[in-house]
C-alpha cells in the first residue's frame, strides 16, 4: 500500500516550524538540505537564501512530514489561504489532547477537542505557522 506524506511550503521559517513540530511529536530529522548545499555555477543561490531549507523531513512513526522554504524569487506562500489540512489519527484520547494542546499553542482553534457529529473525539485548528491540522481519536 502506498504511503502518503504531507509536504508543506514555508516563507523562510521551515526550520523553526519543524523544530516546534519535533518538540510536539518527537521523531528525528532526516538529512536537512539547505539551498547553499545545492548551489553551483548553473544554480547560483543568493546569500540571503543560502541557509534557508531546500528540504527537511521529520519521521513520525511510519510517516514523514516534509517541508521547504520557498525562495523569494518565486514569491511568498499565502499563509492565510486554505492549504489542505494535515489529519492526525491519535491512538488514545490522552494522545489526542497532548497533540492538540501542543500544536494549537499560539494558533487559532476552529473546532476545539470534543465529540464530533460522526462519533469521534475531534479538533480542527491552524497552528502558529498557519498550517491547518485535524486531530482525531476514534474509540
């Protein structure tokens, strides 16, 4: 069965966001590649972009959360647009609460943790980096 892993674009704060996500989920970073690591005569990288993230990945269980910083020459990512939500399925109500409380800190809660109309323990929110999440636990 194929695995689906979310890939997020950031405006220069991917490393900060992923350090935050690691503090909530645990897990380990794979190799972090910066734009300066791929710079060449054919692909010059401006000094102000050199330390930005070309690719970062955080292993979370059997899943991988992946991201990059969008180079300024390509324009800014609209952090208020409706990007797709990242859905987390927790293994317990306690884990759901922990993930919700950690990820939603400093963000905007659209639907707090509680019983959903479809019978699960559910929440929906945007974190402090503008990324939209759902957390769910099915009894």
